[in-house]
């Protein structure tokens, strides 16, 4: 399977132009990663599969949503990848919340270089709720345990947004821990890139 086919397999329909832009982004990412450590070096050898495709699968789950926010964006996964894909949707945009100054600079550089429909919010997550109004989708990857994610994103998830959170093999324990504090509707989507991973889709968050 070619890289373009693997991207379309993960994300759904993607244009050749968007694919080419993501390939160029991968090169830019590798350059920056050598100097500011955007992801663990152990995973930097396979950025396409481990990070880009893993992020891109969110597009297939939400083909119509246009207002996104990614919290703890770090090296841009899934937020920057979604920005490339959302560029194909009229009027779509994503806010990238990242308090680390170096990582926020990287995010801004990519957004500027490629003219992405994204805004970098260089603040702590708990300071960003008033700045990011009414997103439809909240994403996070490799940021925190599910109970912490729900606390961080509650101002959005309790007012109509849905969460799409990447999780690994221990996700059931995190879900169990979360139900002590929150009630929510949950759909588990098997990851297309990690046989042990899932995307947890959470909606209708409310305190217990």
C-alpha cells in the first residue's frame, strides 16, 4: 500500500495536494524534532505511521464537524494533522492549545508555512476555555489520563462538544476511574494504526 493509500485508508477521502503537504510537513517536523524534541526519539523513526496516520483517523470519525480544539498539542498530533485535513472542509478550523513556548513556536511556524486553518493558543488549558468558544470536537493524544482529560475539557464537553481521545491498552481502567466523577456516553473506536489502541468518543458529559 502506498503512503497516499495508507492515508486515505485511515482518514477517508484525501486529495493528492493534501497528501503532498503532509509529506512536506513530515520533513519539517523531523528538522524541528532534532533540535527541540517534539516527540520521543524512540518514535521519531516512523512519524508517518506512528503519528500522522494515527492522528488522521479522527477525520473519518467526524467527517462533517468544522470547529475543533486540540489540547496539549505538543508536536502537532493530532491537531496539526487535522488542520491539514480540515483545510479541505469549507469553513473548518482548529484551535491548538499548547503552553510550552518552543512547541507553540513550532506549531505557529507550520500554520504559517502552510497557511493552515488553525490558531495557536499559547496558554495553559485551564486558561484557554474562554478563548475557544463552542467547539464541536475536543481532541487530545498522549496528554493525560482520562479522568484528567475530562476535568480539563469539561467546560466544552458539558456544553455540547464531543471528545475524541486516543488511548492505549489500559484505557478500560481509565474509563472505570472516570465514572466515579462523571457520567457520559461512550463509543469505543478501534484504532486503525495500533492493534491495542482505541479512540474514545465521549459525549453528554455531566457530573455524577
